[in-house]
């Protein structure tokens, strides 16, 4: 799939995208956190002590029976995306991306990966959206993502939005415009429990894409409410 980010932000319109969940997860990844309760803090803008009953999209993984023997603390999800992004065997891939794109934009090595074979058993969920590459051409930043396992109803629309937002963030940090987002799918599937919802979704016509707006800040200063989808009018 290929999305020109100048045509609008590729938020699904045949159903509603849970935008705050997308933004909060990406900010959480960018922090390098392995604590699901920290994600709750970002999402609900409150201290974790006040969020005992509040769930996130990673709560199920953090509390899974298969994972509990490996968890080191409540909320531990292991060495998943954010950990790998910010500390892949000692390498901060995000800073490496920033430096590489700024100083050698034509390089073919602008890579971000969460697939660390040595640590797959230390993840509550091994990376599904595993490998992305960034390209600079004509002062525009593009991204290509390879996703090994693709939940077409829930996961894929979420991942399209997440990596499109990441492309915007990196482009802004590197004083570039945005180009295209290319999404390559490996094993793509629809779960049985989603069949009826998918049938309804397939009857709907797509709508005009919204536009993304946000002010420039240091990466660690961004909050959920900094990111707005303007004129987003999806089907319910």
C-alpha cells in the first residue's frame, strides 16, 4: 500500500481511528519504555497510582499468563518496540536516524528495526511491524514499513497512522517535508471475531482524508494533545 502524505493524513475513514491511542503508543515507544503503566500515564495524563483500573492496548500483553513468569514488575512488557528503538544492543536508533538523515540524507542506511533475534523471548509480543526504512529525495522524507503479521481490521489501520505520524515527526526534526508512506504486508489476516464488523465496513464509502497539525517541539516534550487531525469525519 502506498500513501502520499501530501494528499492528507492516512487515517482510516470507513471506521473511527482511536487517535489518542495511536499518539500515546508512539510517544511511549519514543521514550524507550517497557512499562505498560507508563503508557497509561501518557494516555490518561495522570499518575499510574490513579490509573489502576485504566487499560491500554498493551494491558492484555502485560497481564498474559504466558508472560507473567518473565515479567519483572507490574506492567512489564519486556524488550518490545520502544526498548529496541532506543537501546538495540546499546544503539539509540532514533538518534542515529536523526543524525544520519541530517548529515547524510542520501544514505541507504536509515533503518529502524524492532526485530532483535537475541531478545525475542524477552518480549511479551515479538515485533509485528518489524522493520522500516527512511528515504530522502527532493527534500522530502518517505518511509517504507515491513510488517510480518498484519491484523487487517484492528492493527493495520493503527500501524498506518502510527508510522505516518512517525514520518511527520522525523521530517519535522530534520527540517524536511513529508513524502510517501509505503506499507508492505507479510502474513495479513482477518480474525473470525471481526468478520461481521468487516462486512459492515466494506459497505461504506471512503471519505476525504484529514490533515495533521502539530507545533514543533523537542521530541521528549510532545503530549497527546499536541497532535490534531483536522476535518476528520469518519464513519462511526
